[in-house]
C-alpha cells in the first residue's frame, strides 16, 4: 500500500487489513473465517450423536452471532480494497 492509499483508507478497512498486504492473504483470511463460522454452528443441537458432540464443542448461538458479522466485514473490506486498487503491486 502506498502512502496516499493509507491516508484515504477508512478506519474500518485499516483495522481489518492493517497487517495484510496481499490480496491472496486476505482471501485466505476470509476462507478461514468462513470455515470457523460454519464450525461455530451449534451442531450438537441438530444431531443427537456422541461423535458430533465431541467434535463440535459449541452448543449455543453466541459464537456464530459474532462470526457472521466478522465475515461480512472482511468481505466488505476486500471489496473496498479491490475497488480502490489499494493492494501493493506484486514486484
């Protein structure tokens, strides 16, 4: 990111991607967050199975209620970075 891009970058984008300098790494972050969001579903409430209850430890909706807005935030930040060509050019 160059200095002019950082100066006009909104705070909400800067907070999400302040230490991420490549688009590929941002996409990896979004995929990992999405996978963790799916893990945060309270799967034991849907299936009465001992194995599922052992693998998926979350049994309430609080984590997914937090993870969905975080995933949306990362996606919106990626859109802003793409629209404003704010990614550092690969050298």
